[in-house]
C-alpha cells in the first residue's frame, strides 16, 4: 500500500462552492441528504439541514490510469464520528453526469500503487477505539469499487508494544 492520501489537502471546497455543474451539485446533495442527513432534522430545521449538506467537503482525486480525475466528497463534519470517521463518496464523470463508484467512510484513506482494470485499489481505516481499528480494501471491477478485504487490528492496552491481533471483520468472507 502507498501512504495515506491527505484528504484535508484535497478537499478544498464545500459542496456549496465546488467547481461542479448545478446537476452534479444536485446529485451529490440528494445522495448525502437522503443517506445520512434528512431524518436528523425536523421540518422546522430544513434551512439548517440545507446548510449542513452544503458544508460537505469536495475535491478531486486521481484514481484512474487514464488521467481523468474523480470527485471525492466527505460528509459534513457534524456527522463524523468522535474518532474522526466520516462518510466518503467517490464519483466518476460519465456522459455529463456523476456516477457513484464507492460509498465508504473512515478517518484514513489510502490509495494503493496496485491497480485493477485501470483504477487504483483504495483502502479506508476506521478508528473504533483506542484499542481497535478497522480496515477495508476496495478494488475496481470495471464499473465500481467492491470490498476485497476487511479486517480489524486489536491492540492490547496492557501491552502497547505488542503487535496488534489481526482478525477478519465479523460477517465478511475475504476474497483473497
């Protein structure tokens, strides 16, 4: 794997001022609002809901070997977890529209040197607690990203110098 991708450095815009077409902004807005935000606000709070969705951070990322950039979006900060885990979406542009190709999250985003079918593998890391982190590895299948592997690293709080215990994520079957 390569070093972590610096999301902070690449998420240079909010959804409200990102260099997107109105149609693209609308697509992203609806996705974020429908998936994570809408049910958190009452009818009287719709202005706050809109402001929250538009505060999502947007930037570009180069995952494809063909040289075209993809759009990366991080969910609104107030919906990120206490450990810095946020929703992350990756979109490609096709025929004048955005197409969602990865819906994930975490506090760590890694772009691998490895690629499959013209797109780099990516991984995300979740800080679960002081003693546990979760990682997911995604691979391009020619149309979108799919989870290739998922594992957890558990650290021993009593012996922090010990290497972590690595386990498969519950309920997943690795495709190694």
